[in-house]
C-alpha cells in the first residue's frame, strides 16, 4: 500500500503542477489580452481623432476650392472685359486716326483752294 500511496502522491503532485502551469499560462494570456485591448482602444481613439481632423481638413479644402473657383471666374470675366476694352480702344484709335487724316486732308484742300487768302 505504501507503493500505491507514493504513486497517488506522485500523481497528485503532477496534477497540481499541471494545474499551476495552466493557471500561469492563463494569466499570461489574460495579460496579453489586456495589452491588446489597450492597444485597440488607443488605436480607436487615434482613428476617431484622425477622422475628425480629416473632416475638418475636407471642410477647409472645400471652402478654399470654392474660393479659388470664384477667383477663377472673376479673373476670367475681368480678362474678357479687359479684352473688349482693348478691342474698343483699338477700334477707337483707328477711327480717330482715320478721321484725323480726313480732317487734315480737308483742311489742306481748303487752304489750297482759298490760296491762303485768309492770312
């Protein structure tokens, strides 16, 4: 019976040792789970902050693009109006030169026909 008692004691010791090893492995796994849950929470917070920042950047970008488009429209309209002014100025200058030439010719013809009698 002593031999059976020793064997039983040996089995009991091994069983306790196995249970303790399982408990240690479980504790290590719990520690790893907690670390990963902490990391998950940190990453979720970071994603939330980045999502909010992205939304703000997108809003600012949309406003700036709208302003740039307004600048583009205003510049295009101003350039078109300026080109019309240039064309009108060129036309006016051509008409003025032609009329000045006609007046010069008419004045010269009158002076020839009157022979300078007015002086």
